[in-house]
């Protein structure tokens, strides 16, 4: 798939899904993130970008949508830091009859953009996977090192807000991280926030 003028892949395939890599920027500085150890590869795809792509570059990188059962906004960066681009691409995907558009996110978009961004995702994003990551703020801060205060509460607020506008909302946490109680995360997601929960395994991508 075309990569120019950035060096990393803007669009990359994993199994039957097409992933879109919009940025390398993050609000978090997760201790477990491979990019902080200089590893920018995910399943053989180099994701380090010289700069974030334009709408035209994203569309050019997609080339053919027919083999894919879903399109996912996900790279080694936070897609909602490029919210305008992400929503424009999502609208374009819907115009091209993509039935399932998923967002993998840190859940901090409402904190960063100072509004309920999940309303704007309605009808464009079909599923969202949110990295809850921890059962309490102290553990979250220890592993994710957010650059903004209030990030953990904001992440939970995003998950709750998303359930009103996005059909499938799944909170995730990594099993195997020191001090992370995955079952407590599940209870928060399912009982407090009205979302689904998925346990991920530390060291395993996807
Ligand atoms: S939010 Fe994702 S890409 Fe960003 S530092 Fe954390 S694990 Fe890495």
C-alpha cells in the first residue's frame, strides 16, 4: 500500500481488517507501549510516520475496500487527536458502504476537545474499543502516565457517553500488567459504565 510522503504505513491489513494509522501522537505515555522502546512495528507493519497524513493521503492509501469486513482507526498513536480527519474519513467510508467502522482509543477525546465527541461519532463509528487499562486512578497513572490531569475519570466518562451514541462499546484492560485487576476493570465497565469488556493479554497485539 502507498506510504509516501510519510515513511510508515497509513493503511495496513491485519487478517480481514483494514487499519488506518492517522497519527503517532498520544496524550498518554504508556509504559508498556512498544514505541517507547523504539519498536514501531505491529505484525510486520511499520507505523512510524514522519507526519500525520492528509485526508487525500488516507484515501489514496486505502485503494480497495472490498476484501475487508471492517475498517479500524488504530495505529501507534491516538486517532481522536485528529478528530476532524477521523470523522471525515469515517464519513467517506460510510459513503463507500463500509458496514463496520471501529475506533481503538484511549477514551480521552472529550477531555482533549472539551465537548462530547461521541455525539459526532454517531452514525459514523459502529464500534469503539476503549483502553480503560486500570481499576483505579493510581494504577492508571502508574502505567499510562497521562499528560493531562483527570484522565482516568475522563476515560470512564467517555465510555459512558459513548454507550448513548455508538452501538458497540467495549472497554479493555491488559492482563499481566503489575497491579491491574482485570476482573475489577470488568465490573467497572459492565456495571458502572454500561459497556462491554474485553480482557487483552499483555504482550499480544490485536
Ligand atoms: S495510548 Fe496506545 S499508542 Fe499511545 S502510548 Fe499508550 S499504548 Fe502507546
